C-alpha cells in the first residue's frame, strides 16, 4: 500500500523525504512534498515522522 501527502497540510519541512528508504519523496514547485507511488514501498516511515500528520495511506 502506498502513502499520499495532503499538500494542504504539508509544511514543506521535508522531514519525510529524509527518512524514506525508497527515496520516493520529493518537493513540488510550491515547496510541498509529494510521494512517487511507483517508488513507495508502503513502509509508513514517512507518516511516522511527519510533524503535521499530512501523510496517510492511499486507500
């Protein structure tokens, strides 16, 4: 299961990108983070470290 980032909640801190073992998270043009669903392993590490709870499973 992949994860997704709610860009309305994302603070743009990139903490999630720093811990992603698949390197599936990058920044968009607005400075928010986005997850490449093709690279996401579904481990949930990013969601565990997000300080604003912007990352949830993409159901």
